[in-house]
């Protein structure tokens, strides 16, 4: 039986109006599914008219303008339904889901579902649950003493992955999947005996420890920024809209 990093994987990514998971909106999303390492992936893309203005700063990153989204984007409600059902289908099939910085994308999706479908991501998953592989968490734990940033572009450079069209949801999802496979191969001795479910559980612990460490660093440097230890999805806030 092949190791998880050689077998089927799916990867999910979004582009958004900003970085506030409680209030910003998804403007594009992509799901990339690959049956095995090296196979041609199947790619599903969604373009969304979020119904709110897209800040210039966000457009500068992903290139999606209000005019473009109003002309070619679909209304959020049916898109979020399709995205949630697509992720649930992968989960039901037992296929691990790669999400770079999972608490961002998955929490945003959850909030969009609550906003437009009056249902949580968990409700769509039903009896199944996501087994998430987060390249950011994996790399930070397995190569914790390496200096430098750990953005997707940085990880691609570190693991020899070509990233073309950065900040396109499909390109970023495919790159994150490739990085996850490369991490698995590089650290196979430490990872290959773990099932994906076991690895999912360990990542939750690793992420919480990483958040506590970053929170302590912020405190030492006089920053009031908060680090949420929840992974792969943040708890809903009472004030979320």
C-alpha cells in the first residue's frame, strides 16, 4: 500500500477580499484532485461575485477586480454549496485534503456557508470528517530550526516545486499539494508509518504549540496580535457576520 504522499490527494485554496476570516469574502476557489503522485490532476474552479467591493489591496494580489467578478462571477450561495459538497465528496472517499494554512481557507468557507446557506462546513461533511494536510504546519514542525519565512512561495523554493501563477487558487492548490508530497518524501522516516488520521490529529497539537510560541514572541515584542491555536478550523465567534 503506498504511503499517503504517494497516493490520492486533493487540495483546496481560495482567493479573498482580505484576511479577516469572520468578515471577508471568497472571490475564487479551486479544488485539485490527483489519483497518485505524478498523475494528471482534475481541477475544479469557482469564480464568485461576493456582493461587496473588492479592496484595491486584494485585487493587487490576485488580480480579480470588481468589474471582472460582477461580469463573470456567480452568486455566493450556489458556489458555496458546490464547494462544500465537493469537499464532502473527497472526505467521504477517504482522500486527504491539502490546505496551506488551513484555518484561514476552511474558516472562511465555513463562515460563507453560514452566511449564505445557514449551515456549517461540518453539516455538509456529515458523518465523515476532513483529514487535512497543512504544508505550513508540517514544515514548521519537521524543520523547525530552519530560518526564514514559510509562505507557499518560500516552501516551493525550499522543496524544489515550480509555482507558476501564484495567487491563482488552482495554481496555489496544486503547488500546496506538491509541497505536501515533497515534505512526505523528505521526512518519510518520520511520517510514513502514520495514517492520515493520526497525522491530522498530530497537526492539531503541533499547530497549537506553534501558536503558543508565536503568541509568546508577540508578547515579548510588545505586540497585541493574537494567535488562534485552533486547527484546521477556528471556532465560530458570537459576533461573526
